């Protein structure tokens, strides 16, 4: 089981301001559903390639991290394509479902590029800019999730490995799932208690000192591209 986390690097995406990257993510999400037909699919494929290269995403690690979402997407394609009677396989429905799955995959790749190239502290700093208490809650909440989730995933992986070492793989699937889930929940509870105690010991504050944010020409270029992507539905309607 692999999780996507921030990795120090020198890619183009690493050098961008988090605000520009968040706006670009929104633009990619809009474009994924605004660009229709085969031309749109081809343009999205190019966009995915550009995003992956800009962030230097490792294909194998990214595929492993998104194995479960990919399985659900492929299951959806199969259920749309297969029928209970003749002709048994509806090719057109399957292709339509595959197109929608690809559009979702584009958004997932953009998210992977953001997570891998953006420190948690920078994301917190962007969200903290939201006025008032909502900004502080968002900033703290995102920081907790992004730091805590990989630890919980690692706990589940260790629980699975321990179960395998005890020949748990030879038991029924539902029994194995119950054991691993039970172990995972116990570890979540224990980690949550230690996490709360650590926050109290460190006098957790709602107004931490965030890293300095500074936009550069390349950030403005990415923002311009993001705005163009966000405006693409309007161009589609006008045509």
C-alpha cells in the first residue's frame, strides 16, 4: 500500500507558489468536464502528461497509490459495458464510461502532483488566508489530515503484514478483514489520544507562523493558464 506524500525536489511544480498550484488544480478539474468529445480527451491527455512531467511524478508509485480508486473506476466501466442480455456487451456505453473514468483520472493526477510538490505548511498558509475562524480551522484540519493519514495507512500495512506472518491469509476473507480493521481501529484510537496529548503539551495555537509566500513570474503564468481553464466552459457555451 502506497500513499502520496510531499517529497523534496527541484521540479518546476516544486518551485511554484501553493496558491498558483491550487488554482491550477481547480482549472484542471473544470477542464476535465468542460472539454467534450475526442478532441477534449486528447487535450486532457496532453494536460496529464504536462502535469506529470512538471511534477516529476513517478508513474509506478502514483499507480500504486491510486490502485483502489482505479479499481472502482474500472468496475464502473465494466458494469456499464456488460448487459444481462444480448448483445451482452454494450461497446458504446463502455466507451462512454471509460471516457468519464479518464476525466476523473485527470483530476486525480493533478491532485497527486499537488500533494507531492507542496509542503503541508504551504497549504496551511494558503487556507489560513480565509478570514476569521473558518480559515484557522481549515488550516489546522488540513495539516492534521495530511500528516496523520500516512501514519494510519502505515499502521494498517503493518497490521496486514503481521496477520500474514501468522498465516492469516489462509483464513476466510471476511475474518481477515475483521482482524485487520479491528487492529487498525485500536491503533487509531491510541494514536488519537497521544496526538491530543501532544497538542496540549505543545500549547497548540490557532495562529502559527506560516512560511512566507512570494509570487514570481512563473506563478503568474500558471495563474493565467488556470484562469483560462476555468473560463473554458464559457467558451464552450458561446460556440
